[in-house]
C-alpha cells in the first residue's frame, strides 16, 4: 500500500478532511474543522498572529489521514502545537499515523525546536512511543481529562 503524504489543499481537501475529523475525533471537532478548513491556508500560512501547516495522507487518491501544527502569539516562541491528527480507523495500526506525525514534525522543526500535543489518555501511549514525554507546562487552559506531552524535535 503506497501512502502519499502531501500538503493540505483547502478547496480540494476540505470536505474529505471534515468527514474524517467527524468520524475519528467527534462532532465538536467536526464543527471546528468546518471553520478551520474553509479558510485559505498557505503552506505554511503565516500572519502576525498565527502560523500553521496541515498535511494529509492519501492512498489511491483517498484522504485517510490528516495532521498539522500551529503556533500563535500566546504560545512560547520555541514551540508549535500538534493538531487535527486523525487517521481513518480502517487504516490505523499500519504505521500511517507515525509517518504522518514524522512529516508534520519535519515541517515544524524548521521554525520550532519543540512540539506540544494535548492528548486523550487513550492516545498518550502512541505519543510516548514517538518520543514525547509528559509535561506539567501549561500553554493555555487544557481540555478536561487531557494529558500534555512535549517532544524536542
């Protein structure tokens, strides 16, 4: 199975990514995805306030994964945050998430030496295996029940 990891293209990829997020991350994230994915993104997009870069994983022209990083002025200058990380359940446990995460980290390290992720307890083991460690550092108000992890890129 050949997996292609490429930049997210808003007008082309938004519907498939919104569906993927709603199926894997839940309805609250799907609402946020519709707002986020409809905005025009540069690769990466930079403004005075925010920077972000989103990648997708495709198999046979079908989007099966998404992952991105973002940074905004309220965050430390040395860290990006991982977001929109989802892999279609049919394709999970095949290394695609690891490939997508590595590509996202490679994009972020050009500007930021560290990556934070706010993880659910169920997903924390995946991140720990990828070299992330738990931290008590608080970037902003965390969602209840989440675990904050960081990795030096």
